[in-house]
C-alpha cells in the first residue's frame, strides 16, 4: 500500500518512528493501527530487513536504521483498512501497488528498502515472500 500524503511529492509507505523504549514490533503494530486503521499482529519472523539510510539531499530522507516488516494481509484485514479515517487530513488517498511499480510512485530509497525486504523474504522462503515475488502484494 502506498499512501498519497499532503505536501509529499510522491507516494509514501506506511511507517514511522519508535517511541522511547518501544520495540520495533510494538512500533510497527502501533503505526499500522494508526495509519491504516487495522490491528495486525507482527512477530520477529515478519522482520525482513534492517536498512541503513545515510542522510541525503531528499528532505524526507533522514539518516537512520529502518526496520522493514513484511506481512501478508488477509483479505479481511485488507478490506478493513481505512487509512483516510485513521491518518487524518494529511492523507489524500492510497493505492495498492505491485512491487514492480514502486519505482513509478516512490522515492528511490523507499524502492530500495522494499526491494531488499522482498529479496530477504524470498530467500527465507516465507509465504509472504512468495506472494511478494509474484507481485501479488505490496
């Protein structure tokens, strides 16, 4: 899912920061609940890659480590997603995008993170990785 946000020049992946003393798994569950309006459980097996991003000229790109989780949503969860209601007025809309289409709608560092996560999930042989490799979920 790619979010269309006010004052962003391209698609934005759901995400955010850990609160002080918050684990990455608790943070991803909180962020998905806040930004997409659904409660999805995550576990350590859903962590696909830890991506380091150096500071860059992109105003949205800050230096840091990014924990990228891969979780295939059930049809029920996907149907319950209500990003507009959850994220508020800065969210203009959202699109379900195949992995192969990300470079057309996202910044290069987002494409790199997702591509690395897909590769890691596929190498691990996970169900989510197989679906991602087939371009069925993003």
